[in-house]
């Protein structure tokens, strides 16, 4: 067994695993951010619609 190849495989595996973890973690944050922004947008649109209907009365 070549110890140099083993250590190289371990380091490459750790690097790929870390990169995959960061990618998955980032995606979850973006999903939550999109949901939060969509909720704020819907609330703002509801407020505008309420204001518009109160003006029309």
C-alpha cells in the first residue's frame, strides 16, 4: 500500500465532502430567504390592495 496515495484520497474525499456540504447548506438558506421575501411581498401587496379599496369607498 502506498501511504501517499491513501492520504491523497482522504484529502480529496474530505474536500469534496466539504464542498458538497456547503452547497447543500447554501441552498437551504436561499430557499428560506426566497420564502421570507415572498411572504413580505404578499403582505405588501395585500396592504396596497387594502389601501386602494379604502380609497375607492
